[in-house]
């Protein structure tokens, strides 16, 4: 199963064009949050608004961490993917709130799902770290929800 070409092209283009690795971390996070939103939108139970035929999912307006925990707690995603996405959120919060963050000082204990994928290591060049981060989080999330839930991003 591969990513839809449209989303894959947008994602790769944004990561490659960025000369700012801190911005790239935020971009990976945004793509992951979009995928989680799509997953929740498709799989979460909808409720009726009072006096309306519309339905909504209150969790959709929550912070990333809450949506992520919700998806994990109702078994929409597995533990290793959840841990990677939670660690991505830690990275995102660090770089968004401290512009002096050194990427190589952040925790690197992401799970690797593909034996051919690189494990994150502080010995890597920063751009390679961003690519490995993207694979461990967004690419894995995208592949998983496309395969398991037939969601097109």
C-alpha cells in the first residue's frame, strides 16, 4: 500500500523545500494531525446537535495530544504508532516553544516498522533525522490508516 500521489507529493515537496529543520518538524506534525483528524472523522461515533440534523464529533476541536490519545484508547491505532506520534508531539512542542532547540538533543527512541528504514540517531545529519522522523510517524500513520480503514488522505 502506498500513499496517495497527491498527498505524497505535497508532503515530500514541503519537506524537501524547507531549509529550516525546525519548520519541517512542525510540517510533519501538521500532516500527522490531518491524518488523525480524517481517521477520527471516519471512525468516531457521531452525535446529533440539538435542534439540527447535523452531526458532529466534539473531539475534532481538541488539541493534537487529546485526539491522539482518543484514537489510541479506542484502538484505532496501535501502541508503537501511538508512541511515535506522541514523541513527535513532544518534538513539535519543543521546537515550537524554544527556537534554540537542538534536534540532536531530542529523544530518538522512535519505533521503526520497516527493517529497511533508518532508526533515528543523533549521529545522523539533521535533514536525515527529519526524513527518518517523517517515515516513523507520518508515512507509517498514512500507510496504516489507508490499509486498515481505507481512508484516502
